[in-house]
C-alpha cells in the first residue's frame, strides 16, 4: 500500500487582517457588537439570504445545521471519517447516527 501525505494549508493572513483584529480587540465588543452585525449582514447579502447568524466556531455552525435540518434520533447522516471530530459529534449530539463513507483518493471528498 502506497503511503499518502495529505497537505495541510497554511493560513493566509495579511497585515489588513491583523489590523482589523487589533481594532476589534481595542473595543469592548470581542464576541458581540457592531462588527458582528456588519458581518452577518454582509454574509447574508453575499449568499442571497434574508438571515445570517455568526457563531463562535465551525463546531457550533455544524451543530446549528444538523439541528436546523431536523436531524434527530435514529436519523442516519452520511459523513467522512477524514474530518475534525465535530463533523460526527454534532450528529451524535442530536441522537443521529453518522455513517462513515470512504473518500476519493484524488479529491479527498465523498463520492
């Protein structure tokens, strides 16, 4: 069997990003406030939806998606084992059942 190395990406952080973060850190609003409202509005406009909600993490976002889709006890959800644990934990938290499916070697995505 051939050994495979999966490349991970490095974050692409530019000076403008650092300045924006520092600017927010100098306010009283680290997790709420005008920048969050602005972000939600701009994301909603970008994807063409009336509502958008910012959350604290990808884990929280996945959990909201599972709950919003009505996934519940006994529901089977196809997911990948090649992911952060949150992909399956959010399913389990809602009492669903993750079904792990192999990924394609050339794309690393589900087929």
